[in-house]
């Protein structure tokens, strides 16, 4: 039987493919950021959410205590209700963000007794991050939620790293630091956009949906203090790039990995294709007919799925023995 570590390495692209893809994603995000942002929302969000949930159900959920998953699902359902209340004008953003972060902490705390015994330094980082998130929420709840949504973008890469034995993680960790760290920092620095502008390749407001100019979207993905920053547009480009590579890992790598031996039966490939195609079609139709509302709905769906990942990932980080368990062949 092929080990989980071998399956992870086989699922990963070779260095040339990874560099080519990330370079293309960076160029697209820099030169036509709103177009890239819209296409990610319309074409990738539905597939990203469905396959991420499938991975959680197929690997992480069976390894976690059943009560932890139930608490997480209840918490995320309540968070969805909060976002709907804000959309309907029944609740203000600061109050909703405060409650949402409180619920996020509430679904993460039960994971700590399972996660911490084997987490080492990562366990200390998890605990410190929760404390920092709580303090930030007291000061600026909307900003704290925005920063938490940024942090979730690196979760798929962390999952891949944790699926390898400790002695074989260095190469993947280096790739993660490059593609999820150095490249977005370079984009945020503004040099790529400056070069694209000098070459006549900068089209920041081009979009297939009536979503307005780029400036109208900066408040959605940045803390308040960054909205008027001279490089706010470059920060948005970096975020869009991260969204693309985040989705790429979820869509192209995670589905190839083996399922947990105790996982319930998965949807067949045909049913999965039909489900994703239907949801993607609905997303594209929504962006065409009601772009602003659909944009908010898709962004919320991606964020809420990310919240559900966190307690299960905490368990996986704190239990490296999962990577050594025998795995069943992938089904569906």
C-alpha cells in the first residue's frame, strides 16, 4: 500500500509547473486585478468550497472527535445567519464581526485539548494567535475578521505540509514560503504593477461584471487603516494572487490525496461534477444579474468554509500520527 507521504509527493506539481503557474497567476493579478478577482469568484469559489468540504469530510473529520465537528458546523451556521442579518440591515458590521469572531474562538477552543499535546511550537502559536485575535476583536472587530480571513488562505498549504513526515517537510515548506509569502509580498511592494504600467499592461478596473472600480472593493479585504494607503491597490493584487494559488491547491492537489480509512462514502465523480457545474453556473448568472449581492454571497461562502477548516486543521497539526496511519484508496 502506498503511504500517505508518497501520495502527497505524487500529487504535488513539479517545480517548473509550480513556478509557471504562480508566475502566470501573479502576472494576471497585477495586470488585470479586478478581472482576476471576478473570475476567481465566479469560476472557482463553488468548486473550491465543495472540494474543500469534501476533503474535510474525507480526511480531517473522521480523525476529529464527533462533537468537535458538530460544534464547528453549528458555529458556522450561526455565522452565516449573522452575515445574512448584516446584508438585510438588521445588524451592524462591528457587532456582527464581534459575534462572529467570538463564535470562531468558541469552535476553536474545544480543539485545543486534542491539538496541543502533539503540536509543540505550533501549539504555542495557535494559542497565541487565538489570544491575539480576541484582543484585536475588542479593539477593531471588523479588522480582526479581515485579518483572520487572510490567515485562512495559507491553510491548504499547511495541510499538505502536515501530511508529510517531519523529516520530509523542508522542501514543501520552502515552496510554501516562496509562493504564499515572498511572491505576494513582492506584489504588495508595488514594483510589478509599476513595471506592468510602463509596459502598457495595467488594466485595474476591467471586469466582466458591473462591480464598479477597484477602489470600491478595497474595504472588503483590508483593515481600515489600509484603505487609504498609497499601495492599497497593490495589496488587493497580492490578495487576489493568494486567492488564486489557494484555490489551485484546493482544486488540483487536495482531491488527489487519499481519504481517511474511516471516512464515509464520497460523492461519485459524476455527481461531484454536476454539483460543481450547477453551483458555478448559478454563481456566474448571479454575477451577471445581481453582481454586488452575488459578490458578497460568494465571499461569505468562501470565508465560512474557511472557518470550518480551522478546528479540524488544529487537530491535524497537533496529531502528526495521522500522517502515518494506513490509508484507503481514493474513492469517487
